[in-house]
């Protein structure tokens, strides 16, 4: 019984060591194959295809900005060009802003042109991810 | 699926194209900061040099100088590049001193508080 105990404590020690070495390892880019990661990638790919289209981004602080989608990233941060604020009189400080970077975490809606959405393609992609996830 | 590296700064959502430019940063608490972007990172933490807060109350505004600012990314709403050829503010707005804008802010705050308390009183009456 004594031998069993010591072997158990040895294996616990070895597990602890490998966990620590992972923390010390160089930070890797997020894996694309985690459960939650797949849904994020779907919209990232979708927005990448919409680059160059005119969209209206509504933020959580109720500010709505219309502009051409320049780029998007993994956090769904958005860069818009040729921007115009929808209700310009309410936001005078935005008068001379023509390009902006919007943090993904503050976006409430992204309003798209009606012909910008291939609903069937999106539907199929979602069904595929749901089945695989 | 390729991840944007440092080479595709023209296509990616990197803030590198805004370096050393005069920017307007909107914060979650509604503040508007202007300044030169000196540094940033993947969390949208930014360093603004020569930062000033543009306080706008109605048709009055004032730029309050703040100096060197490090802003934590979670508070950033929007980072806008100011077009130097265009007017930053509509012509009907007038610049006032710091003391005056503080007075105007206080008056606005009191007005919204009063509106809020009156509404609370009406809700209390609650006509069914």
C-alpha cells in the first residue's frame, strides 16, 4: 500500500510540472478548433467577404456610423473608411472624422446592404459548424 | 485561414496606420480625448501624447489639456482619424474657458437630475 501511495504522489508531481511548462511556453495564436472559437471564425470569415461594402455600425452607446468596411480582425474590431455619422447634429465632435477604428466589444449591430447577405450560404455554414461542434 | 501578420498592415485592422496622427478617442464613459497616437497593442490600449479632453455642453466646448495619457483598451469605444482639412467642430459652436464649461456641465447635470427625480415622482403616483 505504501508503494501505491508514493507512485500516486510521483505522478501528481509530474502532472504539475507539465502544466507549468505550458504556461511558460510562448503564447500561441488561439486554436481554431475549440468549441466556441468556431462560431467566432464564421463571422470573421463572413465579414472578410464583406470588405469594401457600405455598412452601418451601431454601437452600444447608440452612436451609428455609416462607412465602407475596410477591414475586420479576429476580435471583430472594425475599421471603416469614408465615415459619416447617422445623426450628425447629436455628435458634433465626429464632424471631421473620416476613418475610424471601432473596438469589437462595443458593437451592437452591423447593418448590411440587403444584397450583401447570401442567406443560404450563411445558413449552410452555420449548420455545418453546429454539426461539427 | 491565415492570420494577419505585421506585413499586411494595409489590409488588417491594425492601428499602425494611425501612429503619430492626431486622433479622437471616444471612451465608454462618453469622454472625448484628442491626441497623437504614440503606441498601441492587441487590446487597443493606447498611448496619447498631448492629450486633451474636448468637453461639449450644448453649443459650448472647451479643450482641457491633459498631457501624456495611457488608456486601457477596454474603455475605448472608437478611435477616429481627424481630417486636418475639415473643421473639427460645426461653426455654431463657441470655445469657452475651463471654468465656464465646468459651470455649464454642472447646470446640465442638475437639469438631468431634476428631470429624473420628477419622473420618479410621477412613477410613484402611478395612475392605473
